[in-house]
C-alpha cells in the first residue's frame, strides 16, 4: 500500500496542469454519458469511499468539497464538508462551483442529485458494489481528472493484488462464514455486496449469500446454518463487545472452536483501495479456521 501511494505522489509531481484541454467522456454507473470540456479542476465527492478513490486516481488536489466522514487519506480531513451522504447542503455545493460532482447512486438522496443535474452540473453517478468495480471507478476518475497515468498505475496494482489472492485461495478448502455488520437489529451481508466478494476471494462461503442487500436476520437462522467462523465489523476501529454474545451458544462451530474475529469496518465496507488490507485480514482469519 505504501508503495502505491509513492507511485501516486511521483506521478502527480510530473503531471502538467497546463496540458491542452480536450473533451472527456465516460459512462457512469447509471448508464449516463458524462462529458467534460477538459480535465476536472473543482470536484465535489458525496461519499467517503468515492473521496478515497479520487485520491487514489490522482485527483485529490482537485477536491473542493466532501461528504461527512471523508477522513481518509489524512489530506481529506481538511476539505470542507458539504453534507452527509443522505442530506446534502445544496447551497454550499452550488457556491463551490464544481465542474464535476461524484455522487453515490444508492446512498445519496436521488431528488437532490437530480436537482444538481437539472441545474447543469456535471454529475458522475457511481455505484461500486464489487471488488472489480473498484478498479473501474479508479480508471474513470483518472479519465475525468486527466490523471490517467496515476489512475492506471493504481488500477493495475489493485488488480494484481486481487489476482495474487485469487491464485492463492482458489483451491483452498471452503469455510462457512457469518459476517455480522451490527447486533441490534442483527444485520449481515447478502450475495450482492463487497464483503461477500471478499469472503469468496478468500475461499469462504457467506452463509447468507442467498439474501438481498444488508439482510436483517434472526439468531435462530444463524444457529441453523451453524457457521465455522463469525466475523464482525461494527462501527469503530475496536472489536465490538457484542461479538462475544455468541458465546451463549457453545454448540455452534464458530464458538466451540473460538473462531470469533473482527475486521475494522473501513477496510471491508468502503469501496476503496484499503479493501486490500481488509481482504488480507479476512483470508488470515479463514486460514486460522482451516488450520484448526
């Protein structure tokens, strides 16, 4: 990871902002064609994960406004906040005069995003849901900002790391996994989510992969599916206390073999380059189950 950030820094040093402006067009995740007359110079990001990807793509120094909790990389913490993911400060956004707004399709209020489009702003709508979509977003952001050399290097690095993990675990014995996002209500992850991709990458099987997005489940359903490991995230960087509540059911494989693990949520719940660190932790936990 540190090596990639050095690549990004070196590339930015060599990037010339005086390059001749030319029309740029990409297709966003809503199927819309987004066309700029030249590389974006004033960007607003409406989701923390999108802020991270813009930095990775080499466009961090172009961001003039971000959504709340855009706290990584550290440079993002000094950028003005223009609202929460679900409540945008429209006046602040308009006042910044952005030439590109990057919106989150399923997270930002659709009416507000449409209003920005109607006002004539260039809005790129992103909906990264899979591991593969992360590299795609990085490439698109690099095109829109005119920083392709940086974004292409980052995309290659990301895909190479995924390929390495894929090769390492493609023949590994399968481990059944219950991933717990929250305790009250009890929330897991379904099959069409980033965490499910990570579990699969590491040779695991998400016991609720047959469910929809962020399914609310029951304790009884977890007991019935009897996972070999329980991995939790929570909301903070510390292991949630409620993870140990499962010790009340010692008949579960995960409990009897002491396979209750934690991964910081930002490493597996944000569609960013840091998901590589989250994947390494996930794979290491599943390896512990296999060694047992």
